[in-house]
């Protein structure tokens, strides 16, 4: 009778077992939030979740199992979602990748993705890799590949959708980085440190009149080649402003050179598009309160200075010494720690 009772209880327990949820519960808290909402998305799915005044949020999502992008309006990270998961996320929007943490059912998969992101950032440090010759780059990338593969195989509990995706994308990713570094090395050979810098003459100055590079001799010149339509260029603006403030009054000019060419404007002629681009350039300078020396290249991508520096992608940063010689034809970005290190080396 006792055995029969236990068996009956076991059957009852099984029959009353809660059915798996067919949705994800996603909650969390964002410190120093940069938006009033976040977006969870893939190529075929998008869900906007409102953030409360205190930074908390919670919602349910019915998803296809896989890697999703979590975007706060400024930066993004990756989540692994599967219906039935109950995932809690916390992060500081000012630190983002370094601060993101996951708890709850299924959190180990997203934690793995976060660790992978930080590991890639550490290993693929372009400021350090850019100081190597091509032989050094090859050796470094062999080591990077081994370390990433070791990480991918470090936890058998992680869903194979994640690890297989990472393994599949590893070779193309490393090839892309190596190609970028090879281009940088070729640029350094063509425009070596200490060589006379290409010059520009009589470029339109936002404040009126024109400016030539020779007008700026006697101080270092940090050149930012940008355009109003360039997202990565605009992302550097806060860091550039901070840099300008820290080095205000020191032995350096900060010069922003726009290559706006009328892209995005509807006009019957190139001249009309260029005029609209100029107005857009002036408007952004005013709205974003951009400092430094603001110049407009007369022929956009075809301007001689742009051509001489072999610029085919922006933003691009250049550092020129007080005598008008090249310090770095592809200098670190304002957001990079490398630019402060370079300025310190030069005692700017």
C-alpha cells in the first residue's frame, strides 16, 4: 500500500508539472541610462522595451532560439535567448561591455557571449597590434586564434548555436583585422613618420575666411577627417571635445576637416548638392557646439590633402608636428587610450 501511494504521488506530480513557458522573461536595470527604451532584435525580430525612471525594465518576448542584439540607443551587446528563459540583466551605460552582468535561468549563455566580447577586445587591441611589423602581426594572430578557440571549447554546457557560430566566424574576423593592419602598415611606409606632411591651402573656415596648413606651424596639429553623415565620426565627437578641453592652451591645434559631398541631399546639380552639404555642415557645427578649427574640404574625397593621405574611409585621424612633418598618418582616435599615450610621449 505504501509503495502504491508513493507511485500515485509520483504520477500526480508528473501530471501537475508546469508546462515550459513559450516565451522569454527579460528584466533588468540600467544605471546611467542613455535612453528611455531598449531594443532586442535580430534580422527578423524586433521588440522595444520601455525603461522606467529608475532604470528598471521587464517584458516577455516570444523568440526563435538564438543570439539577439540588445541596443540601448547608444551601444549594444549580445544575448542568447530561448523560450522558457528567465533572464535578468544589469549594466552601467557609461561602461557598458565591462559592466554587463546576467542572472537567472539561461544566463550562462549570455554570460559566455559577454566574456567572449571582452576577450576579443583584449586580444584584438588595434593600438598595440598597429605597432607590429607584418611578421609580428602573423605571430600575434596565431596566438589570438589559439586563445579564442580554447575559450570556445572551455564550457560544454554552452549551447552549440553559440560556439558553432563563433567558430564559423573566427577565420573571416581575423582575416578582416589582418587586412586592416596590413593597410595601416602600407600607409606608414607610404607616409612615414618624419616625412613632410601633405598640405592644404585656403580651405574654408567655419568662422570665416580660409585656413592653410602652413598657418598652423609652430604647434602640433591633430586632424579629424569626418563628414556629417558618418555615424562612427559622430560617435567620436564627445571624446574629441573632451580631448580638446584637456589640452586647451597647450602646444596643439585640433582641426576637423569635413569632406561632406552632398550625400543624402536631393539636388539637380552637384553644385546645388555641395551648397546644401555646406549648410548641413554649418548646422551640425552649431548644434553640436563643435570646437577647434572647423574646415570644409573643397572637393570632398577628391581634395588634394585627402588624396595625398590616401584616405578612403572615415573617420581618419592624423597628427602633424610643429615643423609640418608627419607624426602619424593614421593616429589613434580620440576615444582610444593610445592618443593620450602618444600625446604624453611627445610632451604636448
